[in-house]
C-alpha cells in the first residue's frame, strides 16, 4: 500500500494596501508605488519596477482565492525586496475603489 502526500502552497493576500498610481487621460491606471503595514506596525514601501495588466474575462477565483470579474484590474508587478526581484499581484476592484495585494 502506497501513501501519497501532497504539499499545498498557499498564497498570501493583504487586504489593506495603499497605492500611488497614475490615472491616464484614456482611463487607464498605472500603479507606481505601494505600501503595506508589517506585523510590527511599520510601513514597508515598494516601488513598482514593471507591471503587466491582465485582462479579466468573466468571473473566476484567482490563485490568491480572490473572486474577480470584469470590474477588477489585475497587475502583475515586479518589485525589489532586499536586493531581490520579486513578483506580486495588485488587484484593483473598481466598484469599491479597493486595492489588495497577492504574493507567493
């Protein structure tokens, strides 16, 4: 008898994110910087080095377990964390004017 085990990797989501962004004349939004509150109560600030906007077609649940629909912008962002390049996901829920941060 063989027993199989599986490792489940759970992504993290931060629900309170402050984002500085640029609103273009064509209605598009470009995230520039964001900050989050760490467990010590100090703000951690990050500059977005590059991003890719992913279009949302229909409604679905993301790998961060967030329900998104056409009213959601998903930005895959490249940031610098202690000298290492990391990728995070910024979710902007247009109808609520709310940002969330997802990362592995």
